[in-house]
């Protein structure tokens, strides 16, 4: 076999064609592949996903695109975690220039990411997209939260605070004398539920906190709500109240009242500020009663709700 003088044979070095340094230097398989791609159009491939956060069981839509392509295939891959193995999800024929290809996937774990690979064009170089950020897969949870009362203040029939007695810090309801008239009380509650929560049950709890009914056999508690009043007002003038939404005959000490029928929507209303006790629509003393002093630790809301997280 005759030999070639150094410099008479050219090889592809991965970047450019150059003359061989010896007459026996031959191109490698990889350099031959790279050389075969010389002159092919450069492409840029992208991958986008429809959502970053989704509920378990929901699908994400992936969109793949490659610039300036002619023929070829778009392959969609996914993996869980940054060190996971990439798995082929779907293969799509690359559409005409300017078009997109799509695929759907239902991830089952947080951190699932995706990328798109473009291959197989006779005139355009293959390319890979960057990996997308991992999706967050939320699961459905149900829990019960005990919401403590923040502040309590009783008001008389003229909407002024009940003051100057040994029961200033108690909850008052109903008519005992003309001194304060038909009394009512504001109890501040802040449920602070997660966005999108769905409330299924609300219980107003009195935990050994009711001290007295005019008639020792018990009385009827009347419960309503108030809105847009997170700080304790000097008077009840101007406070927006919704009275007489729930009633229940109760005794002294402890009791609970299911107020779900209206409170399930009130708890998720940003305007909700708390619970209204009283007033009664009459001055009969059968509705007169009050709680123990400083009842902050004795009254609460028990809220059962579902949410995605």
C-alpha cells in the first residue's frame, strides 16, 4: 500500500477539517459523525409545561418546539428529582417550521421535570432543550383546627361597652336591667385557613366557660357574626353584624353549638371577623346570661376543612 505524505490527508477533529499529522492518522467514529454534520443548520429546541403546581391525578401539558427544522422527531422525556433517570414519555413528528408538538403527563411525585430532544432531520442538527423546573404535586388533606378567641367585649343596648362591674371581661347576652339594656358581645376569631380551603364543619365551643343564666335551668344562646372589624371597637356603632344565625338551648358550664349551616362559607370569607353573641329580640329575662371572666381560654371555634398542599 502506498502511503500519503503528511498533510495530504484531512481528518475532522470535532471542530474543523485539518490535515493529518501523519499519513496513517485516521478519523474516529465520532469525528466522522461530526464531519457528516458539517453544514447542517443549527437548531434551538425548547420545552414548556402548562403548570408548575397541580393537584394529584391531574395532568401537565408539555409543549416542544424547534426552530428552523426540516423533518425530524421531537422526543419528550421526564424524570423525578435532579438525579433521576430520564425516561422517554412520547415521540412526535416535528411539525413544520413555526409549529409545536405537545404531550401530556400525570406526575405522581414532586420534582418531576421534563425536556425535549430534536433528532432525525436530514438538513438540521439535533438539539436538546433545557430541563424544566420540577412540578409540585399537591395532595388532598382534611384536618380540624382549634381557633382560639382573640378578644372579647360586651356592649349594652346603646352600643356602649359594658364597664364598671365585676363582669367587665365576660360575655353578656340579653336583658337583665335598664342599666345596660339588651346586651350583646363580640368575640374576635381569625381562622387563617389556607387559600382554597373547603370547610365541612364549624363548632362553637364553650369549655366550662358559661357562668350564669337568670333561670338556673339554662337558657338559649343566640349566635351570629360580624365582619370587617378585626380590632376591638370603642362602641358597636357602625359594626356590621349578622345576628340570630344559630340558636340552641344550653346549660351552664360547657356546651357546643354546630354553626356549620352558615359558618362554612363565613370561615373562608376574608371579611369575617368573629362571632356575635346576642342580642335577643325581647327583654325577657329567660335570655339573660353571662360567662366567666376573661373567657379567652374558654371559647373557641372547631373548624374542619379540606385543602390541597
